[in-house]
């Protein structure tokens, strides 16, 4: 059964953060559309229950979902892979991720916050509300994408926006940021976010440590972003940020 989350409108939740770069702030996680003269791609796809919102995003932009050149995943958690199996099976859309993340996205490995970790904190109202939303959004019914493939630099460069991957292991073994160099934008997935239901603040931050498979590695991995030129930050959670990446990282470290 498909789970649906209502009261979401692409007309108000979708913004063009750079030419051809559209950022959809979903009910609890985000997705991105990159469009140029060669077509379009998706980056991430929300929870399973966000499928109708992802499709509405594309149609709001005048795009046919079946024409997506690829669906790129920053990592394999269910709040980012929610429509991956659907796009793969329905349209034959290539689902691409870092080589280190393929087993996770295909469902052969699991690197997810455990139920025990959540229940130990469920007495906190913010944790309980997040858990309730995740269940309503179909997290427990999420399906893997067994046809997922590993990207490589050449294949990425051939896609709309000429994306480049920056591996950021720690949140999951193959977490990655996706740089869109021509737009000066970067999709940071869950390695660097701008908000979350468990957080009381908005701005550059990391997720609660329980979400990372290796919290120390997740923090250290951000050093790989040093020197990356981007001034539009497109996080997996929270609003888009218009600030130099170097400044966001410095703010995060203070």
C-alpha cells in the first residue's frame, strides 16, 4: 500500500536556487531537480510517502517523470530513496549512487538508525513526532532499488548539470555530496544539513549522532569539502542556504 502525506504544494515548496536548479523542501526531507538543455535529473527522492510530491514537482516544472535521465542518491536511507524503486521499475530510470553505497541502496546491507536507538529517546516530544511522521511516510514499508548502479566521474559529467561527487563516508559508508559546478551549488545530503525535526535551530549543522553509522567519521569527512567552491547549499533536511560552503563549514565547527 502506498502511504501519502498531504498538504504539500510544489508552488510554495519549490524554489529555483540557481538557474535550472530546483530545490523541493519536502515534509521532512528534500529532493532536487537539475534541468538543462539535455534534459533533467533528480537528486534524492524523499520518503516513500513523498512519491506523489516528487511527481507533482516534476509536473509543476512541465517535466515528464519518465524522461528523467537519472536519479542520483546522496545515500541509501529511506527518507532519500523513497521513489528510487518506483522510478527504476516504472520508467527504467537509472538509479546511481557512490560505489560504496550500492549494497545499501540495493538492500543487501543496512546502515540505518535502529529502532532501539529511537525508542530510547522516544519520550522526547521531538523524537516522537519525527518517528510518527516517518512511519506515516512509509519508512517501514520502504523498498530497496535492486537495479541501482555505481556512478563514475564520466557518467556523472554526461548528465544535466555535469555533477561531480564528493565522497563523505560516516553518515553511511558511501554518503556523498553532489556538486553542480556550473551553478555553484552543492547537494550535501545528510552530511551537512540546515535543520531537522530533532533540531531547535536552522543553519549549518550535523544530524544527531544516532543517525550516523560512524559519527566520528561523519564529522571528519566534512574536511573533504574544504576548497570546494559553492555558494548555494542544498541540504537533505532544512532550507536551502545561500552562503559560501567554507563559511558554513566554519560556522559548523564553532
